[in-house]
C-alpha cells in the first residue's frame, strides 16, 4: 500500500499554523476552513516538533525513518523464515546433516 498523501497542501497547512500563532484559535479557523480544530492543533504541534520547540513526539523525518526500518525489519524476518524452511527442506530431502568439522 503506497503512503497516503495529505489532502491539504503544505502551503495551506502552514498558513493555518501561522494564523494560530498570530492568535486565532483552531476552532475559529475550523469554522472558516474545512479542517477540524483538532487537526489544526495537530499541525501546530507537529510544526513545533519539526522546529525543535516541542520535544515529545517524532519529527516527520523520524516517522519516515521509523516506517522504513519497520518495513525493512519485516522483510528481513520473512527472508529469515524462508531460509530456515529451505534449509529444513533440503536437510530432509538429502537425509544429510552437514558434517561437523574435526578441526578446531
């Protein structure tokens, strides 16, 4: 599944963030514009994290890296499982267990 794209352009989001910072409330802006007050508050909090003003939570780049690492981890687990099954199958088919080396 491809990553979803925000329905609101970044420029629009930034304008609403700027209006909140200028003193307007998210609820007031939600009546004028389509996004809900909570959505606008989330955008403001994310912008603060991105700018280093707000320390709890992940930045957008950290979210992207986390998603990439989770996907890579899932793929590696699947590959490891496939290799384990293949090794088990080959061992059964050949009735052979790899010889232990007598050299130490």
